[in-house]
C-alpha cells in the first residue's frame, strides 16, 4: 500500500476519497461525468474503465446507493486500485469493487465479461501526444501508451450490453475520434460542451451514447462551470457539491 496519501472529500464532504500525495488525483471532470448518468434500473451493472482513485464510481454509488446495483472499476495502477478500494470501504459501498486490470491484455477476471454491463463510464487518458508528466503515476493516467482512444472505446463497447449506455469525458479535439469509434456501433449521441466561463471556447465535452442505437446525434446546450468572478455557477454548485445529475438541473 502507498504510504503517502491524503483523505479528501467529494460532493461537499458527502464522500471520502483517498488519493496519493504525489500521483494521479481526481478532478472535477470525474464528478461532472458521473452527473451525466441520470437513471439506473434496479439490478443494473455499471463498469468504470480507467477508474483512477475511484471518484466516478464513488459519486455514482452515493447517488444510487438505495438501488440494487453493482459497480466494477478497472484500473491499471495497483496503488490507485488499492486506494479506490479503501475509499469504497470507508464510505460503506460494499457493492463497489475495483480490479487492477490492464485492458490491453486478455481479461483474466471471470467476473468481468463482455456484453454484461448496462452502462460503461470512462474518463480515458487524454492524449498520446502530450508531453508526459515526470511523475510516473500521472503519466500513466494522462497519456495513452500503445493503446489509443479508438481501442479504448472499442473495449468499452465490447463490455456494454446491447442497447446499453456509454458515457465519457474528453477534450473537444477528441470528438472526431469518438464519433469514428461509435460510427455504426452506437448512436443517439448526446454531446455536452463544458465551458470554464461564458465567452470562452469549450475545452471539454461529455458524450453519452447507446450501443446499437440508430438515433440521431444531439448537441446539448453549453454547461458553464464558473461565473466571471471565478466562482462556481449555481448549476455547477448543484452538480459538484450537491450531487445532482444534469437531468435534475434541466428538469428543474
């Protein structure tokens, strides 16, 4: 177990999360992405691919803990897997399980099988072309290595049940690759552009898609995280601190 880690919080201290002092640490991207999942039926199985310190899974577990669901997280780095498992236990989420797994290799865990998840959610490494961080943990989390975004999303598609949902967050410039990965395999794309402030260009997008669907693509209204004074917008507060979903805000 890593000896240097901190106890942090998500959703206005509703969730404990343990993270390395020097290494990959979850950002607001994880909370925003989790908020794209608005509904899970009782008995649903959800897979978090590239789980990191478990932030996405923990946020979903908090929101859906009264339903009979199962969440599996796959993470390459053993230290992050251990910390994510520690966090799940600290929050009493016994239906959340993290597995140290290299998705580039053949799956050895018999419980993680293709076409078995109602929803797959993922925050992939952003780029194989960025200058890697000198910190090995951050570099592994942020940069592709012998495995590009198309292969990553193909794995997510493989794990999703027919007509199951896939959710991801990435940079805006990755949108052509995302559309190429889903072309002919998933439809009904909902693209949510994320803006730091009004008047700026969007830097992030959240994409939701349905496997095997032929429904058309939709671009949703922009979501702005900060006002001009640098504070969270009221909508961002409801998600990042209140634990609401985007659907909660849109229907309010």
